[in-house]
């Protein structure tokens, strides 16, 4: 449900704002679910700053196709643009990256507010996860993803 998505988006933005105002914690995150990527805090921040706008644009793309069949969308973890953005911004100030995250989160809020029921049910076809509605895309690739990275940053700060 979109109202739940927005409530969770607000909560995770608050958590991230708190994390951005602290000194970047040392160490590496726990491995991702595939057991491959372990990142420094700067890489986590750089990734969040690039993925929120990316996935919002992908949701807009799926809706814009007005297709009757699932629209191919998205990328995988090895995408070179993803990796380049993370490497480029990993040493940027977390407050600067948080500002970019907040701007992108606001864009998500506006996007969700403007969605019509038929838009929420537009279906995309992700190369790994398969068919997903726009609502599922926003939940999985934006909100849950931000929640996971907030947890990683909080975990680094505790050590």
C-alpha cells in the first residue's frame, strides 16, 4: 500500500539523516545477501545517492510505456554505471550525499502522490526478479533498499 510505503520512506530518511551527521564509521558492512559486496560507509552513501533517482526513473519509464505486456527495466549489481557512481562518490561528504538522497526521496514522494491506480499496477520485467508492479518496484528497489543500507550504516556505527 502506497501510504505505508511513504510512512516507511519518512522513517528511513530520518534514520539516514541521523547517520549522515555523525563521523563516518570505520570498517566494512556485513556481506550483502549474495555474500559478495562488503562496503565502507562512503560506498553505502554513494550507492544510495545514485540508486534512488535511478529506480524512480525506471518506474517512470515502465509507466510511460503504457504497455499491455511487462516492460523490461532495471539492471543488475554488476552494471558498470552503478559501479562507476559508487567509486566516484565514495569519498564525498556524507552530508552532501544525504542531501542528494533527500532530494531523490522528495521526488519519490511527488511521484507517488501523482500516481493513478492504473499506474501503480503497470508491470515491469526485471532481469533477475521477474514481473513487478510499479508499487513493488518502489517498495523493493527504493524503500526496502534504503532500509537495508540504513541498517548497514547503523551496524557500522555500533562497532
